[in-house]
């Protein structure tokens, strides 16, 4: 597939859009890890906020204090979620599984 050549103006717009999306995802991860928003609230944002919808589930889990790559991967495996899955791509059963997990053991806030 051949990509069209972008003008400098198009490149600047794309760069700004990408920066805004990364910033928004960082805000959501910080709020989630601090306990300011719940997993249900994050999942509700998926359909109205493109940046949140494109966040990988693995990245959200790794934002939780005490959860690194290994624990996040183990949790995803236990819940039947692919490590490359994005929040918008979660099925009904996967959304329920991850919501139930965080109801039973909510993220510990950073001190």
C-alpha cells in the first residue's frame, strides 16, 4: 500500500493530534492509578473519546501501582484478553471480567 505524500501542514496537524492523544491517555492512566476514576468510568469513555478507545489494556493495567509487565500479562491471560487488545476492542465478557476483577481488588493509590 502506497501512502500519499503529506504536506508540511498535514504533518504538523498529525503531530499535534498524536500529542493530544498521548497526553489524554497519560491523564486517564494517572487518574486511574490514583483511584480518581474507576475501570467502569474508563470503559464508558471508550466510545466517546478516541484516544481512550485506542489505549491498550496492557498499558492501563501497567499504570496501576505494583503492576508491571509480568503481572499485567498474567492478569490478561487469566481474563482471556490478548496483550495487544485495545480498550475499544474488548468484548462484553472481557469488559465484565476486567470490571469484576477491579471491583474485587481496586488499584492501590500511590502515596
